[in-house]
């Protein structure tokens, strides 16, 4: 694909508030976006995220009660996604072991080398002993997933909107009460709406200049 076409898609992307309710993203296209999400990078390959696709209207309207920034998107988006992250990130935790043994197929030696590297990283770089810092560290990675999905969507002619305008603990309660997440272990960091725009934007995209943003040394 020509790079200019990718750039055109990035410029075409806007944060859509109201989607065209008459148009739904095909199963195949949305599955592609989810696979693009799955292949995103993650620190130490821990994939600390989960992607919840909320298609149930009742749950969407309950989320809307605690999401001022997503009112119209929840009502109109073809697909609405909630990103949670796990804070179960001790090297001895079930999640950590699942990644090491079930997913990466490590043997005992590889696991012990991996956890000592991770422990050093935790200490030097991120201080993941703190619960809030764990959510932020894992959450930053979920944002990369959402970013990848949004760019891929724009290349496919699909619209999106990233959403932070919500009360995480209230949305967590909604999902916990409905048996969708375990709010002790899973925390909502960001949400995203996908679909097709109802209207084209009235103004073209405005951004700081290239030279203000980029510097070569
Ligand atoms: C992390 C993040 C959170 C955002 N949260 C919301 C939100 O809650 N509701 C909303 O309508 N737009 C939200 N936006 C969209 C921004 O307002 C929008 O991207 C920005 O104004 C630039 O406009 P553009 O994306 O159309 O170029 C969010 C964007 C980002 C990156």
C-alpha cells in the first residue's frame, strides 16, 4: 500500500461522536480489527489487556449512565469496545504463569530467567509494586492496542472514537455486576467506538506544524 494512502487515511480519521445507525461493520472487518489488536506489542510480551465488545443494548445504556464522553457513541456505534487490564502481574501470579507456561511454552529455566529480568525491570523502571502504577503501566499498553485498531480502521474506511470520558470504577461495577469482569483483578482503562460517521466534518483537520512537533538530531 502506498504511504500517501496511509497518510490520507490517518488524516481522514476523526473522533466520531454520532455514527450512522443504518451501517454496521461486517463480521469479517471487525474480526480483522480484533486480530490487529491481538498482534499489538506489549512490554515483556505480557499482553496485560482484555477487549470487551459491548453489543448488548442494556449494558450499553448502563455504561452511558457513567460515561458522559460516550453518550452518542454508545447509542449509535456499530461496535463498542471496553479495554481492561490486569493488575495480576506478580511473577508468581496465575496470569503471569499462564503467559509464561501456557502461551510462551517456557520451561522452568526460561521462566526463572524471565522473572528475574522482569523483577529487575520493575525495580529500575516502573516500580510496579504500587497498584495505581500497575494500572497505568498496563493501561499505556492498552492505548497502543486501541491506536493500532483506529489506524487500521481508518485504512479500511471505518470510523472510530477513543473514549476516556467515563468513571472507571462505575463502569467496572456495571460489568462486574453483570458477571463480565472480576473488578478485583480487571480494571477499565479506555474505551473505543467503531462504525461509520453520520456526517462529514465541517472543518478540515488542524494540527501543530511538523516542525513544532518533530525534531531530528
Ligand atoms: C485518550 C483519548 C480520549 C478521548 N476521549 C474522548 C471522549 O471521551 N469522548 C469524545 O467524544 N472524544 C474523545 N476523544 C477524542 C478527542 O477529543 C479527539 O481525538 C481530538 O479532539 C482530536 O480530534 P480528531 O480525533 O477528530 O482529529 C479522546 C481522544 C483521546 C486520544
